[in-house]
C-alpha cells in the first residue's frame, strides 16, 4: 500500500497536483498582504501564462 501511495504522489507531483498548495504556502509566507486566488483562478492564470510564453512546452 505504501508503494501505491508513493507512485500516486509521484505522478501527482509530476502533473502539477501539488503546485497550487505550494503557491498558497509561498503567498502566505512571502506576500501575506496579497489576496490568494482561488485554485480555479490560479490554474487559469498559469495556463494563460504558458500560452503567452510557450518556451517551456515540448510541442
């Protein structure tokens, strides 16, 4: 069971599943006076940014 959880965690990390949580932690620690966007807004902003700057994509 531990191996299954580790594999799920690994895939989730690669696919960005933990990114929003890390972003919220960063915002609260480094920028406590700014509003934290909802998870939906975060992903929308992230995808918009990747469309404007496609250099990090493979295709």
